[in-house]
C-alpha cells in the first residue's frame, strides 16, 4: 500500500474537482520542488523565483474570490496545503502567509484601491507579502503589542518591531498591526518606505527552506490610505490567523503522510536477519499506529473543511484541528525516523527534516498550550489565560 490514506479509502471521500486540484499540485511539486528541497533546506533558503512558479500554479490566495484568485473550495485549498507540506513545511508556510495572511487581510479588510493594487500581483507571485503581528516580547499575547501608530495630521507615524515574520525579508508589502488611541489597526507598508527595514533570522534548526525575518519600523510615515479601513480591532488579525491555521490542519497531514510513505518504502527494502524489516512485528506495529494517526488526522481535516464550506466553523474547532494534527504529525515523523535507523538522520530521507520543521509548526500561529486553553475555554466557559 503506497498511500497510507488508502487503508480507510479516504481518497474516495473527495470530489472529482478537489482530487484534480490535489493531483495537479502534487505533480507540479514532484517536478519542481521534491528534487531540490533537501538542498534548499541545507542551504537555508527557498529560491525567490519559486514564488512566481507557485503563482502560475494558482495556489496563492486560491481560496479567495476575484482579483486574480481562483475562488476554490476550502477542501481544495486544504488539499493543496497537504501536498505543499508533504514536500516541506517551509513551502506550505510561504503559501499560507502569502494567501491566508497577507492577501486575506487585504481581501477582507482592505479598500477597493488596496485590493486592486496588491491582490493581482500577490496572486501571480509577482509581489510577495508578509504579516507583522508577533513581537519579540508578545507572541501568545498579541494584545500587548508595543508597536504604535499615532496620527500626525492626515498621516500615521508607526514605531515598533515585529519578530519571526515569514516572508519578511522578501516582502514587497507588509501588513503591520499596531496599537492606536482608537484600538488595534492594520497598515500596508510597502518595501522602500523610509524608516522600514527588515533583517533575516539565520542559524535556524527548523523551517530552513523559508525566509524568517525581523521587521523594524522607525518613524514610518504612512498616509491614511495605507490603513486597512475594515480592520477595527484585534479581532481582524486573529481572523486572518484562523485562515492560516486551517491550512496547517491539512498541511500537518501531508508531512505525516510523507513520513509514513518513506517508512513503508524503506522497511520493505531494508533487509536485516535475512528478511525485510517490514516483516517484523515491532515495525508493523509502528506502521499501523502511524497510519491510523494520519488517517484520523485526515478525517478531522475533511470534517473541518465541510464546516468551513458551510460557514459554520468556529475558532475553537480550528484550534482542535491544529492541536491534534500537528501533535500527531510530529509524533509520526519521529517514529518514522526510528524505522530508518541511522539513515534517518540524513537529508536523503524526509522524516527528520519534517520533524524539525514541525517543531516550528507546533509553536507558530498559536502554541499547543494556547490552543489547548482555547478548547478548554470553549468547554468550560472560563478563560485560563485572561483575567
């Protein structure tokens, strides 16, 4: 059995159009990314020109309507994220930030002029966007952000620092969130604006095939037309994060599925004690447990996609999906590595690379602890982290 999801015949649950989109994305990645991703990870860089290829593929903002976006179903977008992360979390992260954070923030909260200026270019990969919310001292508690925007006549002056920003060093436009006297507001900051600079974060042990940066704003002057007019509270950036987290729910399944596929192939070919290790009871127990974990995660992802398409999904349900699927994926990745033995620490095989990447996925866009508390609040009606 090549695809572990075939055990429960999960592919049969997908519609024809969704399957076609998934196959198209998988085929593109098999040619354009898989042969190179280990080198990208080792070099600590994703080629910038790859953004245009992803734009041509149509996955950037694919779940948005109009402005050069395909307007696909939530399921189709999730399946694309699955295939992207099956290759590398860094690639899925680029697409998530571009489409579900940068583009979604403009699509949902921007003016018509902002949408026309940025969305077609971002969808084509001709421009790159990032999303500046997290700060050095405020990750899980974004309401405490220190970045400030103050009015100065008809303009705004922004000062502050954002940290751990995916795509930051590449971004042609940054969606930056700041506290104001009127509450949290979002601003579009084009690269080249005086006082705006970025610094890439190096020496990473995870998400190496991804650009991660610090954003620095020192007296950045912006006209009021740079403000996202529809964003009037902290709820705006949090809604963007829920869009991105939905993609992670599927992406984690892709990473885990790839690990099981590699483990199955290796176990069938690796001979010890005169027979393939796939024939040993302990190995089969590992493979069975991992396949069930991937299958359960996929069924949860598809259920959440159905809720999203029906307009009934709630934030705590997305929290449940991210918490469950990322924790399942990192467990599968580590277990898969044990089947590969010493070969598992080599970049010739993907499980340990996936495990390293998933350490970041476990933390970003809401740590496991925060998502557990969000679920706890939904269950009890009591907040464990707010007074």
